[in-house]
């Protein structure tokens, strides 16, 4: 809507009431229909990732000349990013977020005020608030996880079956462990053992007994449903598997025996030399005494 004022009206002074009425009828602020839109679902990240928390103005309009604030609940100071008067205010940020958060300068011109967060930490997990003054704020939930690759080993082998153990260290939050056969079917396994370390990271291990068959493969899957992250390890069990493991165990045993024998020989040699030295020290005084007697 356009308003045309003739010269006579323009030269008059508006009364306070008229001024208020003009502002109410023709506001200069953002449209009441304008909104700040955040992500529809929580964002999942892994420690060390670079991620983006989506947020934009709708309908799209430039935010370059607006104030854009990203804050996090429970944080003091609460700011993780501030854009004001056309510049980024690094000094306003919480110390742990300095030089790790940014927005796209070109994106601001189109109403994209998404937050880019670099080198994600476990402590970054929480609820973030995307805010533009005079507009309703929006929220973005961030879940942070820590993952590692599992390792499978054979710990008990006989002619018919193998006990497999899967272990994975350094997970957050606590994951679950699943065993699958070569066709992707779940296997019945023992209870998962879970240990939480002083760094709040979890170590999980699980065992399963499987029959030895020709070219039979198995998968250990460690997954965290909250962050939607999965890591897997695979192993093939065949007739040669037990032989290879037995040979490996035999080599380890032989190496241990050889090390033990070497250590025993070194100790015996050292003891023998010590006794020889003591005998020499005992003989020398006796020779000195004999020499004195002869004189």
C-alpha cells in the first residue's frame, strides 16, 4: 500500500495521536507474517565434525541489516554468535565458541541465518535459539556423539564352534551392540558389557557363539540411535580360521617361552659372574696374608 501526501499535509505538524495512528496503520517493522524458521528435527553430530544448524527468514528477505543472535540454553554468557550493524561481534561470544561459529555473509542477503559450528565438542550438545529482534524466535536441538570402530576376535575355538568377542571403545552416548549373520539376520548373543570411563566415554563388548561353516561371515554392529551413528566390523569363519588362530596362539606361546628362557639365562649369567667376583675378592686378601708371613 502506498500513501501520497500533498505539500500542504507534509508541511503540517502531526499531533501525537495522528503520529501514533500513522505508525499503527503503516508500520515500518517486519511484516507480522514474517517468521524465523528452524530445523524440524534435532541435528546429530560426531565430535570433530563441522555442522550447520539451519535457520532462515520466511518469507525470504535480507537480514544483512538486521540483528541476528544465536544463543544456547544454560550458557553464560549465552551468546554463541552475534551479527549487529553489519558486522560479527566476536567479543560477545561465549569463550568456548570463539572462532568456531559463523554465518554465511552471502546467505544473509537472502534471509539465510543458519549457524555454522566447527570442530564440534561433546560440551556443544544442547538447545540453541535463533533470534531476530521483533520476530518470534526459533529453536535447534543438537545431539553430539562420539564413535569408534569395533574389533572382533576369536577367544574360544573347538572343532565345531567359535566364541567371537566384539569390543568398541570411546562411544557417547551409550550405544548398543548387535550381531548379524551373513544374511543380515540378528543372532542371539550374551548380554552387552558396558564400562563408562572417567572421560564419560563408553566401552562396550559382546560375545556370541557361532558354528564353523564353510565361508560363514558375521558382523558386529555398534549403533547409537539418538545420534543415528553406526559402526561395523566383519569376520569370515571357515575351516582355516581355527588353524590360523591356533598357529597364531602357538607362535605367541613360543615367543613367550623364548623370552622367558632368555631372561632366565641372563639372570643365571649375571648371578654366576657375581659369585666369581666375590670369590676373587675373597682370595686376594688371603694372598696378601701369605706374602706377609713369608717376609
